[in-house]
């Protein structure tokens, strides 16, 4: 029997052919340079991209002690659906969810791990001095509004739920993959809520962040979708689902 990976890195990817090679190179170089996360697997989840994202991922192959795999969704379903697919496919003792632009540096996985909890949530709200480049004001506003809504609905006590950099215990990742339902950008909120329900420990951990342009987020369309999704989540939780 092969030893299970120490770490699975799940990278949701929608039209990421240009950013992906650099991202995979940085992740594999980090893992190759450290003993503590080997062996590792990187799971690129191609969410029905219209470009060559999947081919780029497949061609990359991997590195010493790192395997890169690609899961493909035939049509675009959303970041939540992509992450859920990656969690289900993961085999690691720990599972890191990371955006394809590495706005939070891969090295900070050690900060999340040091928190020693079941779900460590990377955060941009706790230590603003770690942010070397801010998001544009419209996105910042969108984030603040969303956070306010979450608080009003009693869905979170955290300061930043939406940072695309989170570390979970492998068992928890696989369990969550069977119960997550939100398929869009609001899925992080459900991830947190369901972890809490399962009795998992959660901590918000400040990470470095450098805003990367070329966002896949459309402020108006996705704000509406996220608002609708957290209302659905609120209802499901009240109904005990
Ligand atoms: N699966 C999936 N991933 C997406 C979608 N849109 C964005 N992503 C991924 O989510 C991550 C964050 O997207 P990004 O454009 O960097 O968003 P921003 O930095 O929050 O503006 C990246 O890894 C994207 O490839 C989508 O519709 N489906
Ligand atoms: Mg980004």
C-alpha cells in the first residue's frame, strides 16, 4: 500500500491557462524544498474552462515527491462546486484550498498548520500590515457588505470568511465534500458552518496577501448570487439540513 500524501493542495481553476504554470511551479518548488509536506498531491479542478487549463495542468506532471492531477468538470459550475470536487478526490492527511493566483503565498500553509485546528482559515482582516497590495475599492466594499450580511444572519463570527486559502484535516475535507451544496463563491460560508456543526475546531489565521488583478469575480452578478446563496444556507441550517 502506498503511503497517503501528507498534503493535498486543491486549486479551483476557471480559465487559468496563463496563471497555472507559474502557480504549479511555485507550489512544487515549495514542496520539493521541504521535508514536512512530502509526499504531496496537487489537484487542479478545471471547472469547465473555455481555455486550455486542463491540458496545461496535465502537461505539468509534477516534481520530486509531488504529483499533479487534474479533475475536470464538463461545464462551469462555480468555485464551490470545483472545491467540493477537489475535496472529494483528495487523499492527504491535510488539505489546503488555494486560489490559482496564489494571492496568499504557498509558504503560509505553515502558519495555518501551526494553528493546530481542524480548519484554519486564512484571513486578510486581522493584520492589515501583511497585505502588500489591496483589492480595488469595489471589491473591498463588496467584501464588507457580504460580511455584514453574514453577521446579521448569525452565520459567522470571523472577520474574513472569503480568503481563498484554508487548511483542513483530510478526514474533515472528505466528510464536508459529501454535505456541501453551495456551488458559487459563497461556499466558504457553508464550509465554516458545517465544520462548526460537526464539532470541528476553527481558527482565523492572518496570512500574507498580495492582490492579483485579473479577477474572475463579476461584482454585481456575483454579489447577487452570493446574497441569494447565504439566504438559502440560512434556511437549510434552520431546517436542520
Ligand atoms: N471553479 C471555479 N473557479 C473559479 C470560478 N471563478 C473563479 N474561480 C477560481 O477561484 C479562484 C479565485 O478567483 P480570482 O479570479 O482570483 O478571484 P479574486 O482574486 O477573489 O478576485 C481562482 O482559483 C479561480 O480560478 C468559477 O466560476 N469556477
Ligand atoms: Mg485572486
